[in-house]
C-alpha cells in the first residue's frame, strides 16, 4: 500500500462519522510550482484519455487541454484530507466541474498553480465544497477551474426547489465514446489520482460501489476530445471552456454516448453523456469555443 493510499485511508477512518465539513476552512489557499511539461507527458496523458495523439505531434508542442489535471491531484488530495476540513471521504463524490482556458499549455512551459477553498453550498443531496484552481505560466493566468466535491447526506440538506420543466432540445449529433478495462488504472498512474474507488475494488465496495469506477475528469477530458473532433474538426486551439455535472458513475469497459444539442448562443454546444443503460453520466454540459 503506497503512501498516497495510506493517507487517503487514514482520512477515511478519521472522518467516517463526520456529518458536516468545517466551514471555517473557506479561503484556505496554497500554491505549488511544477516542472516543465514534456512531450512524454503529453503522449502519456493522450494515451490515458484515448485521445488522438496526432493532434499534439505537429511540432508546436500543443498539449491536451486537461493536461494540467495530471499535476492537480496531489493538491486536491491535500485539500480533501485536511484534518481541519473534516470531509467524509466515503461519502464524497466529484459533483461538478468547469474549466476555462485563456491559452492552452505547451511543452516546455512550467506551471504555477494556486488552489483555494472558494465556498460551501448546501444542496438537497449534501454539502458541496467548491475548490478554485488557477494555473499560471510565468505571471499570466492561462486557466481557471472550479471543482465541486459533494459529500452525500451531510450538511443541512434543504428541500429541493421545484424544477422548472426542461425545455425541449433539438439533437444535433451523437457519438460513442469507448472506455476500456484497465483505463482507470492507467489514468490513475498518469494523473496521480489514486483515490481507492478508482484503483481498488475492495475500497470501491466500502464506498458502496460494485467495483472500481472511471475518474470523472477522465470522462470530461474524453468528452472534450470528442467535441473537439465533432464540432471543431480537431482544431484544439479553438477550445475555450467546458462545464459538466456528474450524475452517475461509469465503469471501465463501458461504451457511453455523447449527445450534442443545437444552441442559439454562438460558440457553445450543450451536451449530455449517457451510460449504456440510457441513464445520464454527465449532465448540463456546455462546451465553449471561438
């Protein structure tokens, strides 16, 4: 058992009875600097997300949009295992994710990342803590992300507000995304996200899952890759942002379906991603481009 797994397991044991997070941790901030991105890093991340590697072999060093996630997980781990936060990791899921890019990363660039606990939100499903991440190349902000981590069944859990009827959306396209058995292990190695629910069936079952599941950000990266192909003809540099809500887990080896919808707003594509059963995996997706 590696040191990372030990730290996560210790935090699980320490907080398994926690009913609420410590909101005095709002504003907690730290930063880290990372070595230069290499072409080897780019190749490994593209392979782990089943991306078209040829997009990044044109000599200009362009990197996959989500490559920064490979350096973020140690920072996320520091947040979620903070003793003062009191997060119940056995009830925690990645609830929401949004990313905006001002510029995409390239090989040879060094990253500085500033991460902070932005705020806490009570939802009918449980407490949501939003973590704000800004990525810098030199002194320029090149990306900004908000990651929402939901701790199910905790907090004040207000009654859900009546949902407005969803407007009918006209489907523009649909395409299959294939995951493969073992991909969760490869992505865990490349990204550093070795959360046991992705790496160990035993721990996944402790969390109430039938087996290990795909990383949520891996699925979003794969959706982003697919949308880049469908909407932008593979022109990765036109990407400006993506946001999703995580609905249900996807198991390694599943084939999922991305459905894109027509939009009246220029430069956006609403989308959802569905499991093989037809149930949603990613919802309220918005893909933004120039």
